């Protein structure tokens, strides 16, 4: 393997809009899933040192193979408090603002852009609003049926209200429609107005990132972001570049990985001018390597897309796009069980694998090979790690070996 193996790594992970998984349970999931990583790659791993601040939850990860040892300072960026604010609004407020949000994305042509770029994502956008509309229509039909049977307007009204109450008490909660409404409401507000709480947090984290890039003993700084968290990661990196335009050039290299990204969810909205300018500044920073991982069966990401090109931005230094297949990561029985559970599929980007493949979240964040080298290699770390977990002395790709066609499948 060319180049020095990673011995110390600093990771900033920004998760997506996930009101179901709290930051505490995210840490438990990390511990559970890294156990699968150990079995798959024949390595040892230990997680300890949980430490919480207002901006992040930190823990230490120590991974080892026969001839390597990596210490990872893992930092999970907090924004669950912001998500809870949206979820704490009244049902009436969430429904009314959600409908306005739906109209915003439709009337601005954003839905049409989703359809042109990835029709599966357009269906994901439509799902909560269309489902809610059908449920309301069902409640209305209960009222109509009650009127036809009794001829009484009060009885019909009572039947309709009963149907509405049943919708809000049942499917609204069971199908997480409120959470999905909030996801789109947050995105719309972020596009048009930003979010002061998140922006202040990102400013503080950007200062940490800049200081670490200049002073830490890390061999690599990895900013890895899942789903809508990729949008916040772009914002974070832009703020860090404003504080230090030489970020990643001097001491510690910086890698940005967007996995199952929702960058185009925001970037395709015509009013997202501020975000597109931010995205272009980050992409133009050649010292920051950007890899974008996508999956066909995940309707919550933009499969086989070129983010910069889709946003109409310069593609001179765009992301290296890698297409991954969850069916190759998981045991057949497990994959069959989850393949129709789209949220679980979406979270495979941050879960452990049962098989060695080109994409492995824990190998990227805790393994001995740099995330950049893994992204550039067609098979990730597979040909660099032996059956016993040791390093194989085979060449990792250099910067001159970048794929000639962005979007080439890994």
C-alpha cells in the first residue's frame, strides 16, 4: 500500500433529519454496528470515553489489526435539539405549514427538478403529502357516508370529525407523517431564511475544525455527513474556509464524504442561491477532497447524479461519485427483510456490513487506510486488507489516478 497508514483520525459526523434516533441512541447504534465491522474485517475495536457538550457528543474508538492500530476521535455533531423544536409544534401548525411547504416546492418548480434528476426522490417528496391527502379524503368520505345513511348534517359532521381524529391519532403517528412534514418544513425554512441556532453551532465547530487542521496530531480529518446532514456539512466547511482559506493545505488533510446525500434536496430549489454559492466555494477548494456515495435502492438519496452539474455549477472540481449496492453489503436474509423498509435502507450508509465491499462506514471512519484512498480505489479497502485484517502492500491510487468520468460505479 502506498502512503503512510492512518494512525490517528479526527471525524466529524453530521447525521440527517432524524427525530426517531436520538444522539444517545445513535451512540448505542455505533457500538452495536461496529461489532459487525469487527466480524467482517477480522479486526478488533473498542469504544470508550463518552463526552457531551452543547455542540457534539464525542467518544474514542480504538481499532487494530495484526500490523496496524488506529485511534479515532469521533465527534457526532448535535442538532437533535433543533429537530425537537419542529416536532414540538402543534399538529395544526405542522399541517398548515407543511401544506404551504408542499406548495412552495411545487410552485417553484423544485418538484419538477426532482423528477428530472431522480424520480424516486420525487416520490419520496410526494409520499407524506399525498398520503395525508388520501387520509383526509377518507375522513371526508366517512362524513359523506354518515350523511347518506342518516340524512343528518350534525351526524355527518361528527362522522367526519371522528375520521379526522382517527387519522391524527393513528396513521399520522404510525407512518411518521408529522416527522416527514417537519423534515420538509425545516428544509424550506433553511433554504429561505437559514437557521440561527444551527449557524451559531457551525461557527463554533468550524473554529474547532480549523484549529485541529493546524495543531492536532491526526493524520486525517474526515467530515462525513449522512442525508440532510450533508447540507450542514457543506455549510460547516464553508465557514471553516472563511476562517482559514488554506484549510487542508498545510498540515492535516481534510476529506469530505457525503453518503446518501440530500444536497440536491436543497440545491435544486431556485431560492437556494446562498447554499449553491457555499457549495461552489467548498468544491473549488482543491485541498478538500470530496467523495459522494449513492445507492440505487435508497429513495432518500439522488442515485447516479452529479451534484455540481445538477445545480448548474462548475464541474471543474466536482465530487468523485461512487455507487454502492446494499445487497452486496448484507447477508441475503437480512437484505430481503429490510429492502422495503426505506428508512432502514437509508441508514445502511451509517451501519455495519456483513460482507466486505467497496463502501464500509466503519472502515472509512476507523480503518487504517485514508478515506480519500478508499474512495479513489475501485474496490475501496477490499484489496488493501488481508483475510486476517492485516494490511496488504499493494498500491493505493494517487491523486493523478482520479476516475476520468465522475459518477463511475465503485
